[in-house]
């Protein structure tokens, strides 16, 4: 195991290039199960989660090759219908093979992913949506055992108590592309990753209206074809570098970041006094003055993303004054609070909110990475802090940040990997 060692207190400067989106590419890779024809996916980030999806697709019978940032998925005979616990339990994104397998094979046994450090994370909305299309489910030995003779289009409402669900929308959408008749998904997730999936499916020949909206209308087709496709840039990676630049009072050009995907973050940063400038194919971030604390509440897109909550909290932890951070997507996603407090932050959790009393300076400390985004928050805190921070269990970061240490080194960070 490796740890990340940071000597903080230095403003980040220079340019960083954003990779393709993890949360867009995972369902897109699952969608290749819908066709026997070859699919080429470009701008695929080299991440632990992508490697897991490659292993899963291979275990389901596909031939998958990754060269640089291009992934080619081809058929090598009939598909298998069992998605193994070992692969699904390490990454919830794997659960979105359920819809495509059901649509293509009429059966699928997919391991239940279980909860994780950020919350309980049930799959009721996935099963509700696919059930409305005619699939039957049993839970056997920790697996969802499902069957459907031929999926049939219908109208289904996918809103849950915490709003729409990204991967449930992906699962139902993918299944509906090969169902008989028309499916209307009400309260569909509007995240750019779902929009990107719609574009991928349309390029495969799927008939989808309402792309990017909360109502998706899908008219089933008999067969989908192969496709060659570019994944969108990762808005969460981009947002993380934007916050890194802000927290270290740096000057960074975030190349490839899509400004339109980051409004909720940019609006808050501007309120706080950060200069966020839209450039051609990039976002420039500069801090010239003392920042003002601002609060955020996370919501499904286009609201403030839960996947940037921990990183934003790290910024507020070093912004003197009080801010309130409220989590409306995963009410328990506050594991980073205790670790940030070990670095001298003053944050108190109150139910689904955290009250941040920003301090002038954090100090380096040994801390524990727990989940991907909480760990990104610790990296921001470590780079802003005075002294040495050690982030243990850095493999969490490798799930979602391509070449993190290399990219940070290029921005002038004092950072290295060491064996535990
Ligand atoms: N929910 C239900 N029932 C369901 C599904 C979800 O109640 O059947 C609840 C969840 O427990 C949560 C809320 O609905 O409270 C939203 O969860 P959602 O289903 O949208 O999350 P997801 O699709 O499982 C994706 C991302 C997450 C990201 C969320 C929210 C992928 C692979 N994962 O998860 O990304 O936080 O959407 O935007 O796309 C990350 O990248 O670090 C990450 C956790």
C-alpha cells in the first residue's frame, strides 16, 4: 500500500489537463453489452474503477482492450449473465450492467453492491424502473436474480426521497433502448453523465428524446450498432483542481474543463471572491484577495454536486468566518469532517449539515483516506496547510483521479508517494 506525502503551504500554479469523466464512462462501457458490434470509446481515464469495469465486461464475455485512453469492446461469443460479487462489491458503478444484460439476454444475475462509507445506497429505484418494464426479480444469496421475456415500454417515475438517481436512470434508459414500444422516464437524472450516455446510445441507433432533461422518452429498437465515441471531460476532477487552486491561493488553468457543467460551483466561488474566468477550452482560477465564507447545499444536477462537497468544505475550512454545508444527496457523507479537524479545522456536524468555522491556517497531520471524494478534500487541505500531511490508503484516490500526484507536481506541489 502507498501513502501520499504532501508538504503544504505553496500556491499551485500552471496548467492541468482534465481526463475523461469516470461517471460517464462507466455506464457507457456497460452500454456496449447492448450490441454485438465493436465499440470504440475515446478519452477514457486510466483509473482503478475503469479497470474494474474492464474486468467485469471480460467476465461477461466481451473482449476489451485499452490502448492509451482508447477502449475497444468487441464480442467473442455469447454473453454470460452473472456479474460477480467480487467486482460489483468494489464498485457500485458495476450495478449498471443489470439493465443492458436484461435487455440483451432476458436474464441477469447481478450481485447487490451493498452499502458503502458514504451511505446505505439502496437499489430500489433501479428495480422499480426495470420492474415496470416487465422484469421479475428475486434476491438470492446476495444477488439480484432477474428475468424478462421481452421488456415492454411504459411510463415510470424514478424520483426517490433524495431526488433522482443517476445509475437507476442509466439502467432503465439502457434497458428501454431494446424494449418493445415507448418508455417514458419521469424524474430522470439530468447529470451531464446521463446526457453523455444518451448521446452514446443515440450514436448506437437508439431513439431517445429529451436528452439532458428530467423526462426521457425512449422508443425501443430491435438492434443497436457499434459506435466510435468521445467521453466528456470529468467535471468532478475539474472542480477538484479548481478548488485546489482556490484553497492554495494559486493561479491555475484547468484545460478541457467544461464551464457549463460547473455553474453551481463557479457561482459559489465567485461569491467567495475567487476569480473564475472562462477561457477557450479551459477555466482559469485565481485568488487575489481574502476570501469570504459561503454556504452550499448539495442537490442533484444542476445543483451543487455531492461529489464536490468534501473538497468545498476543505476550502471553507481555510476561509476565516462561518459557513454551513448541507448534504441533501447522501445525508451521511461527512466522514472527512473528523480528519479535517485533525488538521486544525473547526467543523461541527449538525444532522445533515456541517458548520465550518474557517481558520487562518491548517497544519499538516497524518490522515486516513476513506472514500474517493473525502480523500480529495484531504489533498486540498494538505496542500493548503502548513507542514507535512500524510494521506494513508491513497488507493481510494486512484479510483477517480488519473495521475493525481504527477498532475500536482506539474503545478508545483511538493508531493510524493511513499510505501506504507
Ligand atoms: N437512491 C435510492 N434508491 C436507489 C438509488 C439511489 O434511494 O435505488 C438514493 C441514494 O442512496 C442517494 C440518492 O438516491 O441518496 C442519489 O444516488 P444516485 O443513485 O444518484 O447515486 P449513484 O447513481 O449510485 C452516482 C455516482 C456517484 C455520485 C452520485 C450522485 C457513478 C458511478 N456514481 O452514484 O459518484 O455521488 O451519482 O451524483 O456514477 C463518486 O464519483 O465519488 C460517486 C460516489
